[in-house]
């Protein structure tokens, strides 16, 4: 296993845990399900984007079903969310922060995985973004919310930026010299854009005349997008 591959696997597992936590917390807060539902939704959130990426790349079976660590980490994240949901809820907007972390890490690792399997730079950027938003989209659909990628002001854009920076570092040979710092830098850029967008309430351009105040948000209320 090369150094680059090791870095991608480590970041992928960290992103898996972060997304599992947000999936589990969403299940508890929105769907009010039992432990089976929490762990199931956590796992789907954590590995859904990676499975979709691998299927599109023709890398079958997907890494999730080849490497036992992915489902183990996803299950662990769901159990942590179930056991410590009250403590985690004390933090300010934990779901949004964890979701941004998972989005950032998956955008970078998804792009790197695509390059490893022979995808071109543009395809790798798109697949990186798909990896980042895929699990969260499945999570939102299952709890009957408008997916963040469709309703949240700045969601797919940070993923595309993070994936593009990761691809630029890989094709330019930067990651061969810097390795983990290069990958973390790309993920940090994605995370920062996402969090700034949430904090400032930024939105991607919408069609002229569209009333943003009537767009349902993640919690189902108008104007929360």
C-alpha cells in the first residue's frame, strides 16, 4: 500500500465516522427511531456516497464490502451517537459541523479514489463531490427531508472545491511531497467554505423571482435553507 493510498484510507475512515455520527444524530432527532434505526441510518449515511462512487467507477464489489473497517467504523459511529446523543446535543449545531467534516473528507478521498482507478481530472472532481454528498442525500431522503444538496445554500460547491484542490494536488505531484498535509488542506478549504456559508446564510444563485423564504429547510420550516 502506497503512502497516498494509506492517507486516503485514513481520511476515508475518519469521514465515515463523522458521517455515521451525523446520520445517527439525525435519526434520533428527526425520525425518533430505536437503536436499530439509529445504527442503520448511521451506516447508510456513512457508506452511501462511497458505494455510489465505486459503482459508478465499476470498482465492484465496493470498498465498503471488501474492507471490514468501513462497516465497523460506521456501526461504531451509530452506537456512539445513540449512547451519547444527549451530550452531543449540548454542542452548538453538532449535526451541521459533523456533516461539514464528513463532506470535506469524503470529497477529497472520493476524488483521490477516482484518480487511482483511472478517472480523468474532471471526472474525479465530480465523483469526489458525489462521494461527499451521496450519504447525506440518502440520509435526508430516508427521514423525509429535502436533501441538503438541493436545499442548503452552500453544500455541493464546497465539495467541488475540495475535490478540485485534491485533484490539482495529485496531478501536480504535490501530494507525493506533502501527502497528508495536502489532503487535509483541501479538506480544510471545503470545510471552511461550508461553515462560512452556514454562518452567514449564504446561498447559491437561484432563478430570478424565486422567493427564498418559501424554500423548506432541513428542519421542514420555511426559509431555513
